[in-house]
C-alpha cells in the first residue's frame, strides 16, 4: 500500500533517446503523473490556445500552450504548436528544441518528424536531416520522396558511396525511372566518371530513341567535358526526332555560340523563339545578351529579328514589346521604338522604365504635345518619379506654357533622386522657365543650384550667361561662364554666338567679331539672330556697309523685329 501511494505522488522521469538525435545527444523530457483535475485543466487550456491561434491571436495562444507545459511538461501537442509559432517568427533554434522534445515523447508521430525535417532544410543542417529522413522512412516505407530526399542529402554531403546505396534502394523498392537515372549520372559525374555516364546514356538512347531527354543529358556531358562538336552531333540526332523542340534548339545555339558559329546560332534561336512554350523571360534574357555586341551590325540584326519573332509569338506580353523597343532604340529607329513602347504600355502600364524611355524619345524628337499627354498619363500611374515630372516639365517649357512647366519642375525638384544629371536638368530647365516668366531672381537661383551640382555643364553656363547679358547684369561673370562654355563644348555655334554677344556688350568688338564668325561657320542653318549680331558688331567696328548687308540678310532669313527694321531703314545700329 505504501509503495502504491508513493508512485502516485512521485515524478515519473522519462528518458527517451530518439534515433534522429544521435549527433546532438539524448533529449530528456521530464514528465509527471497527472491527476484527473490537472489532465482536464491542461486539455481545456490547450483548446483555448487552439482557439486563439485560429483567431490569429498568436501571443495569447503562446501563453496558453506554455501554461499547458507548466501543468504537463511532456505534452507533445503543445510543444508542436509552440514550435510552429517559433518557426513562423523566424526562430528556428527554439522551434527545433521544442519539436525535438515532441518527437522524444511521441517518436512515431510522422508530422513531428516532417516538421523537424523542414527546420533542418531551412537551417541547412543536412547531417541531422539525413537522420530525420531515416525516421520518416521507418514510419512511411512506401513514401518515395523521403528516399530521394535522403539520397540527395548524401550528395550534398559529398557522401557519394552512401548516395549510390540510397539510389540503389530506391530502384529496388520502386523501380527505375528517368529521374533516378539522372540522379545516378550526377553521382558518376561527381566521382569524375563521365565515360560511364556516356555509356549509360547511349544505352538509354538505344532503348528509347524517341525520348529526347537522354540526348539532352548526353549533350550536357559532352559540353561539360569541352567536346562541343560531339555535343552538337548528339543534339542534331535529337533534332531529327523532335525538330520543333525549343530546348534542343537552345542547347544547339549555346554550343554554336561557344564555337563562334554565329550564323548557326541564329538559325537555331529563330526556331526556339517561334515556340510559345519557351518562356518569354528566357527569350528576353537571350535578346539582352546581344546588347554588349551591338557594335557588330550582325548582332544588332540578329537581336532585331529575334525580338520581332518574340512579339509575334507572345502578342500579349508587355515585356516582349518593351525589349523590342529597346532594340529599336539602340538602332536609332526612334519612331518604331516609340510604337513598340506604346504597345507594351497598352498591355501593362505598370512598367516604369517604359514610360521614361517613351518620354525621352518624344522630348528628343520635339513631339512636346505628345510628351505632355504621355507624361501626365505616366504620372497618374507613377506619381513619385522625378524623371517623369522633368520630361513633362521640359515639354511644357518648349510649348511656352511656363507656369505649368514650373509646377512640374518644382515637383521634380522636391522628389529625392540620386541622379545628379537629372537634378542638373531640373534646375537648368527651371532657370529657363523662370527667365521666360521674368522672375529673374528665381531664374538665377535655379541656374546657381544647377551649377552647384555640375559646375562644368556647358548648357547651363551658356544659358545663364546669355540671359544675364540680355539684362546687362553681371557681365564679367557672364563672360567667364560663356568662355568656359565654349571651352567645354568647342564648335557649338550657339555657345559661340553667346560669347560673341557678351564680348560685344563689354565693347570688346574685335574679339566679338572673331567669335561671331566662328559661330556662323559652325552653324549649317542660316540663323537670323546670329547674322543680325554680326551686323551689329561690324557696324561698331566701323564697317557700316557690310553691317547693313548682314541686317538685310537677317531679315531675309526670317528676323523681323521692329529694331531690325529700324537698323535697316536708318542704316545705323539701334540698341
């Protein structure tokens, strides 16, 4: 009677060593004999925890499961739930400790072992994973994937002999398969025995001549050993079996490319690109690989045709048209590139780079009204992109809608961008628009900001200097900026004209004549403003007849100001 009473109130210590824990040592779980009251209380709290978990109130659920373990330290179900929550919170060490305890208490629970396997996969603990997989095989001997996982784990651990044994067990238990053959071939290659792989694959090709996978595997073996001619020979046999197979064509293209047989590469790629099963992402990758070779005319032509085929094969894929647009842009076929970008945006307007590239083309082509339309459409989708505000602002500046331009450009300036060229453009264009609005203080401030970012930007130096000279302000500063501009960008007629005009304003007429003549030589178009300036300089140098000829020539070229007419009628220089 005394003995029986003692057992009722004494802790029962369970020491169970799980097979999967051999490397880490035994796991000790201390339990106790529960009274009926404790047992019911633990059960009630456990279900409370499950309820909180279903309500996604995980902290309260964890509190409940931990209370269960206080009452019943060997409650494997609570351990499992806590382990799951720890794993979800990216605490794999804690999750492992809890689930190890659970499998110690219930070593025949398949779910616990499966969860432990997931933890070891995530933590890349392959040695422990092997032991867990052996437990899963013990519990579920007919589940093939566990055998494969164990064999692959041996491969990762470079235990090739054990991997071979594991694959042999798979074959004896489940029979041969293509995957099994491929796995065995990988082992042979890892062991440095490519000739055995070749023999095995040749045998499989002979047994199943219509299965192109074996041809592809064999070609890979030859490719890896550097025997590309042999690889091409095998692939051509495969092509005879399945002429439209894109994977065969791509493998052939890779081998031809390595041998610098680019025409043959292109022939194979064309067939592969016409196959809709080959993913558009793979095709995009291939087309982009030609870009570094665009100095070669043939490479451009290849990329163009492949991208064109891609748009026909995948007419609903925006990225196909986007890449085709990039190819056309590189070829300077801007109208065609613009059309392709528009097709891409019609399919998917969520690709920011296409909007930016489209606006860049429209602004560079001078299609400012369309740039405004597309810029506003792009900003409706991407309202926080400085470049879109910039290009739209430039378009408004060029259409002389300077109030709108300033609004867009200020938005661009307020957005953070690390691209200093873009920031320079923003402030320089703001300078242009503020000047047009006669807000000279903000114009000068904007130009100064642009020069703080890029002190040697010839465009900013030229415009800032020119507008100062028109106002007759800070002419010494304007002269220095203009001189620097012509040094940075020699033979630029616009910059040379600005410098000549500033020298003229400084009454350095002989120097001004030299620079205006340079501007006229470098300007292929007949610029009426430059011709008029030339007349002004000649007049103040005393050559009044030649000055009059230049003024008349300027009027004939399109200049028609009241001032110019007065110069001609009165045959004298007028301020």
